C-alpha cells in the first residue's frame, strides 16, 4: 500500500513506524496536514494505514517502574561479627531477584569512622574514595589462596556489629592476605599492579596510602597536629615516609585492591541478576582525611589549615538546636577556578563502584548552612550560596551521563527544586513523614511525582514498627484512613504496599521493614553518637528462609507494575 501526499509517494512500511510520533499539525489555507516525525505526512480526512490500531504508546525503558531494598553490607548475617562481600552478599542478591526487585541500595562503602564518637559511621568516613576493608570476606580470601582455611577464626556470636572487636579479629588476617599477595607471582599479582597504575585510581589511592602511613606513625587526633613538613606535604618529608613506611603503603594499596576485587565480583553478579546497585555519597568529607589534607585549597581553611566554617543544618525534626556535623566546608570559588576537578574525580570513582548513587544533603549545592568552627551548636550558623548548576555542568561535560538521586529532605527552598529539576535528578519522599499535617504534605502518595524515589523510611528513620509504636493516635488515625483497609498488626506491610502503589517510579524499602522489626533494628538516630550503624539481620535468619517474604513482595510488585 502507498499513501499519496503532495510531497511524494511513500510506502506505508517506511512512512509509519510501529510507534509513530506526531509533530504539531501544520495549518495552511488549503488543508490541515499532520506531519510524522519520520518525514511522512497526511492531510486531515485521509485514510490511516491498516495497522493504525497497533500504534500504541510504549514506556521508555528508562522510565520503567521498579522497586528495591535498602540493606548495607555490614548488616548481612555471617560468622565473623560483621556482614561482608562473601557468600551472604550473593545469597541476598538471589533473594532480591526472587522477590522481583531490580535495585539494591547500600550506604557509603568508605572506611567507617573508628575514632571516638564516630562509632563505625559510614558518614564519618576516613576517605571519600577508599573501600571499607572490614567488608573483605575472609572466605573469599581462602578461595583466592591468600589465607588457609585453618587460619580462619572461630565464629563470633554477635547479632550486632562491634567495630572494635571485629577489627581486632579481621584486620590482622586481611593484612596477612595482602602481604602474601604482594610477595606472590601470577595473575592476581598482575591485577594488583594494574590496579595500582590505573590513572583513575592512582591519584587518590596514593594520597590515601601516604595519609594512612603518616597517621600510623604520628598517631595524633588529626593531621592538623602533624609536624609542619608532613602537614604541608613537603616532598622531602613525603619521600622519607615512603622509605620508612614502604611496606605499610604497599599493604594499604593491596588491601584496597582486595576490597575492589571482591566488590566488583558482587557488582558483576548483581548485573547478571538484572539488579542495579545504588550507592550513597555524603556531600561532605571528614576533616581528618586524605581528601582534605591533600586538597587544602579546595576547602575553607585558615592559613594554618584549620576550618573557618563547618557543616551542619538548622533546627529540624531531629534536633531543636540543629545538627552540627563539623565537616569542613568547600571553597566553591576555588573549586570553580580549578574546573571542579576534585568533584569530577570523586564522581568518576562513584561511577566505577555503582550503577547510580544518591547524593546525601543535595540541598547544599543550592544553599548550605555554614557554622563558625568554634561553635558548639549548629543554631548559630547561616545560609550561604552553593555552586548550583555550574558544578553539574562541569561534571557532565567531563564524566558524561550519570544517574543521580537527590536527597532533598529537610528545608527545601525553591532554588533546590529548580537545581534538581535542571539536572533531571529524581528527588525523594518518605512515607513516614506524610501523616502529621494536611493534604498538601509532599510525602503523601497523592503528591508524589513520577520522577521520584519513595521510601517507607530511610536509614535515619525508625523502622515502621518502631515508628508506629510511638506515633500519636491522631496520626495513626490518619494512616488508617488514608491507606484504607490495612491490618495495624501488620503495619509494616501496610506501609510497604502504600509506597509500592505510589506514582513514583522507584520505591525502596529497608530490609528491617520487610522483616517487620521494631526500634531495636533502627540503623541510625540522627544527632546521637552511640548505638548506631550496628544492626544486622539476625543470625537465626537466612535469606533462604525468607521465601514467604520474597513471594509476598513479588506479588505486590506484580500488582503495581514494578516487577523486574
């Protein structure tokens, strides 16, 4: 069949694709003409092709509805006091696949804080680019021939992570594996050498290794107290450190290689299961870190290297005096003059580790809360202008397309919304925040946006069960009225269903809510220093035993069009 037009005679098979796209109608004195995106056109009143009824709209693959689970690897069950990148990681991915999920969210994988008041926090990390070596699986090291099975420690009977005890057990064994790797010959050693020479890794890795070596030698509270020559990175002093601490530096790099190797193995397996891994990037970095020490000009420091202003947030739902984070703030003007190279390197590293990643406290790129470094509470800070879209333009020009999720909770002003929309990043909604006000509450499902990520709760929230147990009766009534016919004895799954039914493209559920656990399973309570980050899936629970939970979740994903 051919269609006659005033332009040409075009076969229908060429003129009309299975999903035609119309341009705006062209109107002239003689007729109304509908122009197709492929160049063909028809005049109003003409016959459409016989397959016209098959021209149905199709959802772009990038816009498919999906669901995932938030579970940090430290929370996996396992024999050595902390979850790791060994067998349980693969069992979890199998479980996710069986449940029909296509997304796994983790918290930052950086080395957690081990100093006083940090208590293993992945948001007080020692380095923005390094991996947490406590996540290295001893069992995988045995498979690689770097440890003997007889060397494995006796299982630690711990339902919660005690970072000090775990470090005492695992650190010497990981170090021994690294030592054997360095002295070995063969394919694994060749991979180590390639890792060390990788231009995308070598820069930050060398800074981190030197920083760790000096820290091990000087043993002060922060690099600000180091001898002047080391504090200011004098070449002669760094050369002396290299000569005196060469074995330590080599071991540090080898351990980072082992982390990278095991993480890549987990990541590759996730891809075979059709599961995307979402990382988490804190906007700020700790003061006592290679990131600040090696890049002082990128931060707001005085001439001697001490912070002028530090990070935090004004009073919020978690604290009447605000939250004082104490991370040094960026010198955005200096960063812009440098082409934002520090951020480009950081996001390149994130792309190496994850398929997509959430940027914590995204609002700080539009406007950030700056607190004088001598202040004791965040209340005395003030708002300052952030870098805005210029930062992301530089990143995209250098790195290319990246999949960012903007954590836009808290005080969200119009400039934050405009910035997020200008870079096409989805924001967040948290169902637990939805029931304490009125119908305009942005966290209620009828106010959700399609390009958004909805959570039942985040790592900073209580579990649904714990939240419900202390929720005022008026809010409980709001929940029941809004969600309809729910069983309050099974409130966790009631809210899970509410989140999955949202118009938001992505739903993420903390594992604790799938297990129906109470407040004792909470991962973090903001503005507190102790008792956080140590929750684990109970040792009595295996992912193989969670078949009913997987099936229940899968049935809901089918119902709401989120099945993988």
